[in-house]
C-alpha cells in the first residue's frame, strides 16, 4: 500500500524527486557565504556560489545557522550519582510473593466483567507483562464464549470494555456489537447520555477503530462533544471527572504505558474498591524496574560522555536524558536492558546528525556527509570538515559495534540493513536541506513522502528489530528492508505529532516548511485549519496502525508493540510543544516521575 494514499486530500503536483543537475532550482544565496547569487556551481550539484567566484572557492567563511539550544539540565555527574534502594533479594522475593497471589486471583475470578476489569487494572498499573499467559487464557475464554452475552447485554460500560480489551489482544470483534445501543437513525440512544461511565468506556474503545468503521467514528465525535459539555457544566461526579478530563486530553490507546502506570497508581490508590495486594505489587514493581532503568541510563550517559559529541558539537542538542526517556517510553520491560542502552545511542546520534543537517552544515558539506554514510567508508572522512569527521566516526563505530553483537550472539549479519537505514535517513535529510537552500515549499504529498523517513522512525525500528527480536527470520528481514506498513504508520504518527509540536519554533529560526506550512501554502488554509487537518491525519493513521498491528505479520508481538509505543511516545513528547529540544516543564516532570522519584510504598 502506498503511503501517500491516505493523505491525498487536495489536488497535488506530480511527485517531487527532481535532481539538481537536470533541473536546477532558482538559487537564492551562496551555499557557503549566503551572498545573493544566480549562478550554480557546475562542479557540485546543489552547490550555489557567488557569481564572481564561479569555478574558484568562495573566500568567505560560511555563515552557520544557530538554533540557540540550551545546555542540558541533567548533568553527567548527577546522573552517575543516582542510586536506588529497590535492589536485591528482599524486593524480588516480596514481588514474587505478590505475583503468586495475583495469579491465583486471575484464575479464581469467575465473572467475565470482573476478569476484564482486573486485566484492565493490571495493564494500566504497568504490571500486565508479569501475567501474559494468564491474561491470554482469560481473553481466549471470553472471546470463545462471546455468544453468552448476559454479562454485558444492555450495559454500555461492560460492552465497550470487553470490545477494547479484546481488540487490544488481537481478537476480531465487530463494531456491530454496539448496535443495541443505537436508535433507528444510527445514533446513540438519548438515555445513554446519563451513563457517563459507559460513554467514557465507549470513547476509549472508539480509538481501537480501523478504517471504515463509521459507527465508532460517529460515537467518538458525539461522545467527545458531550463529555466536554458536561465537564464545562460540572455535571460529572468529581472522581469520574478526573478520568474524563484525562481521556479527553489523550485517549488511553494513545498514551505511553509507563507514564500511564505512574499516573494510574496514584488514582487507583484512592478507589474504594482498591485491591491492596495489586496496589503493593504495582508500586514495588515500578520502583524495582525504575532501578533497572537507572542502571541503563548511567551506562548510556557514560557512553555519551565518552563520545565527546556534547562538548565538541555545541550547535547540536545535548539531550541524553530526553533520548533515554524515549527508550523507556518505547520499551520499559526489565528484560530489555541491552535494547534500551543501544537505542539511547541511536537516539542521541540521530539528534546530533539531525542538527548537522538542519542547523549547521552547508549544502556541499551535507552532500559529502551523505555520500560518506551511503558508502559506509572510513576513507570518505577525508573529504569532511573536522566536526563532521567526529560525528561520522562516532556513528561508524557505534553501529558497527551493534552489528558485531548481532553477528556474534545470533549469527545474523545486520550491518547491511543498519547501513541502509542511516543512508536513507541522511538522504531524506539532504532532500530537506535542498528544499531549504533553494527556497522551495513542497506540496503536502511531497513533504510527507520524504518526511516519514526523515523523522528517523524507520531507522529506529530497523535497529530495534535486531536489538530485541529472537529469532530473526528471513521473511521479517524482507519486510524490514521494504519498510513494512507497521513501520510506515508508526513513522507517520511520529512525523505529524512532531510537526504539531515543533513547527512554530523551527519556522522562527528558519527551517524547511513542515506539514502545517505545506498544507497552508497548498490550500490557502489558516494555521488553525491546517493544524486540525494534521490532527485528522493522525487519527486516520492510527486506524491504519490498528488494522495492521493485528494482521498477519512476520514480526513478533513485542516488536509490533514497540512500533505502536513509538507513535505513543511521539504524541507524549510533542503534546505541549517541543518537549525534546526545549526541556520544558512537562518533559522534566515526566523524567522525574519515571527515572528519578520512586513511589512511596506506604
């Protein structure tokens, strides 16, 4: 399926893949000194030089852009000083004891609705990964006995909860299950408006929709409007209003599981029906896993310090802590420590190289760097300026080391796939640099066709496959090489969420137009209308991802979950602006909650 099909909503020009040698762009400025010019350099495609200096080097130093990124607020020494009390046999033995109690509770619970509510709590509290076999058995039993619907008949809350959990676990449940709650016109029955708990449950379930499910789409639109009105009029029980407000801010299906767990533990503790064994397990497990995350973080911080990139490339974002936050959002389970450590390296390298292309490099330098990465040749470093040599060598050594680990531990040759991922990323960066230096605003279609790659998600997911998959299969490698739709949809959500959060700041400092500006330029829409269109595209892309995450696939469920979590993490990081670069209060609070502050056990 072509990625552009989802987004063609207005007439567009033919695909944009012109070459700068066959169809030169009207140049604006000298690539090196930025002086006004109308002459292209014949020797270097894409390099534009001053008219008076054609066929000889520009004698002016290049004017470098600056994003004025602030230094990191999390010092290396501070990270290395972090300790945790939640290590050792004392805590693991207590955790194992609590898990035994919960397994018995899952097996003994007889009523389907009680089982579903327990599973929902386990998921939201962040401990469901400890009970995968037991949960699978319960869900299988509920699905196979679906004809016995007495427990949810005429109960909107129960029906929607069952629908959501079954779909989350890959079961094919039809939207027609909600027909009994609709009137002859296809709308929700008026009396349901008084059932706020049921409406909230259906709202959450509606975000598991796939393309063409108009019942769920209409329900989402109606419930969103209705719940907002009830919140404004304060017509909801205060305890339930907290959950309604939380859901309207971001639905559960789009939330990062680890952050949801931290929030929900606090909410669950206040419930009168709270299970003290489950609550203790959730708190203890969170703190024990947090201690593991700290060890991974300290490893990554030592590596980052050792590269010297933060000190030597001052123009780039030094965001080791934020890069690690991404990894915890994507894959928090304790057994994936090596994966988190390597993924943090990848995120840090992506952030640095992104700033080389977006902020600092001249067009000819960027062409040389792209060629070096494409060739994956250490000898190509000779053509690069010193700052690029440092960057390229850090990339070359780090990725080759990961490929070595893959070869020695699994007997799999991964370097060709990893090289291709970095080459594709740098080529997409170069495309955007060409647009910027030549003053070209692409159509939305042109922009997205390149931008889902330039957001780096395909690269990240390719690396994640080798870091976290065992066994690695030939069929999966073929899909990986072609960027399977699971990768595409996750990448598109990341790109669109990023644009919503960062485009304003990036345009102020002078950057290539993002999806919002491309849509405005193409259609004449206002910025708010353009932003609403991008939100619409995010919803539509989630439907595609919902469909493909449960379709036949060569990928493991753990890898698919990582791809889904990457989209979730994007909406989290850019929910209140550029949470990655700006180190704002929301990002700081999330880091404190997930990595710094344990949950009090009493």
